[in-house]
């Protein structure tokens, strides 16, 4: 480091729905991700690295608060008009780093709510990332398949013409009269919906939710990667005297998958693969920007994903048909929405050239641990983040020991306990397969116990062979959940 007293910058690059098997350094052969591989070759690849949940909002909530998402009943998959679910004043990863002198920024997908409810998008937004610890914010409010399809810069919609105000409606029974929808006007679509996603049409794609107005402010999906990248790079350049924390949350490969034309057809796996190639390119551009600014040795770069993979997630985009032998979750069972490991075990890379050991690690680590670990790195000890464990030594490759146990969430706050190599899934009501997306949920009327050391694919339920282990873990999970 140029100044030994200076804390390193921290850049968290966060993919959306990218699976454990979706990048070449984790074994993908049908997809090439040279830039993520380059990051991995200069850093540490974790094989037991987890998001806390199998869906977006809960994982992002945990990453930023150091708290399991099932502790907050509002931390479920949010509609695009949901209020902010992190209360101002809550200690967050950016707020504790800010306390330690960091400048903090978020670019990309948010999906943790905006405003106080019934948000008027035409006035300065009252509750945004700026209110929970970020100095800079350039985001989409929710997801790329939900309205409003506009960018938010700080408290304002970018490019909004005041004479064409935005209206947003999530009540399915209240479409705006006279405005086309995917359901009624499929002839207007460039990508047909499969399930859900049949409401307002923006850029030839029907979305979840209705919106009207704001025409000049609407995003163009194909340009989204370039827009967010430019903002992320300019944040780095502007703050290169640091230290800074950048949370760069990609929208790829979440649906709708509409990469820029220069990536279309680049993988042979269709839009999903091409979106991953586009995201990989963004990773490379960010690494180049850090080098260009002379920050390579001064910056911890993390790459991970908010949950596991899904192929058909609501649009006919040939993700299933063109997948071939590619296994998005690698050897893991399940995917997005699942209590099996495919839902939450994800690519997890930490790089800090010159300080992080390079190679591979089997330490059990989670994104919920960034809160305590990076706070420790920055020399602050917040009295918050109840579920976050300081695993900094493991993240830096100085120890093989991570956490002893972790609670993982599928959907609807249904949870699973991993302890060492054991995974215990209590009996849960519900269908064994989410047929819309064709992914196993993990629901079963009987307890499930797996030992990942010899059974990474969670094939053999050994609950009846080791009833004492299953019972002990059931008790422990109940204890954590009631604590
Ligand atoms: Ca996601």
C-alpha cells in the first residue's frame, strides 16, 4: 500500500442469479468468463461460500445489515413500489465503513425498497440508499423485470420530464386504461413472457407491475450494463484518494436477459449465457479501472452472487433449450428459490493483490459476514449485525477456519441449518418442485439430512441413519430462530 495506515478500498461486485457452476473458474466449460477467472487467479476462491438466501431481497438485506433476513418479516421478494425495508439509523455495512472514514457508493440493482410506501416518483425520494449509509447512489429501484423502469440518481429519477409524470400500480386489477400490456398485446413484445411478467410493456418487454408516464426516463435494457459500469467506474475515479466502499450490483443474468448487441450470440447459450458474458466483461472493465487508478494493491475486490441459478424465470428466452450440458449450479442440487445448496452456495471470490493469499479455500463463509469482517478490517466494532461473524482471517486466506454453522433460507423464510459438512432441512409444507421454473424447492414432509463431504449433490437423505444428528440440528435451528 502507498500509505500503510490507509484502509484498503472495498469493491463488492454482486451478480444476480448467477450459479455456482456458471463461471469457468468454478468448472463451467460451456461458458468462458475470463475476467472473473482473472480475479480468481489473483485472489482466493471459496468453495463453501454462501448467500444467506435463495432469492434477491433477503440476500441483499443480509449483506448490508449483517442480519439474517428471516429476522425481518419485510425482507421477502419485494414489489417495485415497496418501501425501504432497512430503517434509517440501522447500522449497515456502508454506515459502519463511513464511520471509519470511507466514502460509500452503490451502483446497480437495489431491490430493498424505496420511500415510505405509495411513493410519488416525481418528487425527491424520501428514503433511499442515501439514508442508510451510502454517500452516492445510482440504482434501479427493484429489478429489471419490475416497474418503474427508470434509473434513480440519489433522490431523483434520471431524465424525468416533469410534464410527463410517472405513475406506478402493483394492483393486478388496476391496469392503466388504454395502455397496452403483455397479457392483452403480445404482438407488441420482442420477448414473450412465460409466467408472470405480463403487465406494462417497456422497451418491447412486459414486466411485473403497471406504469405509465416518464417516457423520457425509461431505461433501455440493452444499454443497462454500460450505464451502470460508467457510473461505477466514475465513482472509483472520483474517490481514488480513498478509502472507498463500492457496492456494484449487476442486473445480470436476471430476467429479462437483454445484453447489448455486441454480446448477443457470444456464448451459444442464448440470452442467459450472453448476459453472463456481458457481466464478465463489466468485471474486467472494473478491474482495469482499478489498475488504471493505481489502486490494484489497495483494493479488496469481492465477487459473488445473490442466489443460485434459474433458467426459465418468466420469459421465453431459450435458456432451457440452449443449455445443453451446461450445469448452472455445477454439482449442487436445486437452484434459485431452493433450500438445497444450489439456492445459496455461489461463486465467492476475494482478491487483494499482495495481501490476500491466492488459491482455494474450503472455509465456510457467508455474505452476511462481510459486515463484521470489513468492520474489523476498518477498525470499527459496531454493536449490530447479530448474525455476522468476523471471518476476516479466512477471507484473507490466513486461516482455513470460517464459521461453524450457518442458517440458509429458501423462500418464505423457510430455513435450513448447515453445521460443518452436515445440512439439515426440517420438514416444510409445500410442493417439492416449483413447476414454473422447474427447480426442486427442498420441501418434504420428512426431515432431510445430508453430509456434503461425500454427497455434494445432496442425493442421499441420511436422517434415518443419523437420527441423533438430525435431532440435534433441529433443536439448534429452533434455538437460533427463536433467539
Ligand atoms: Ca437474484
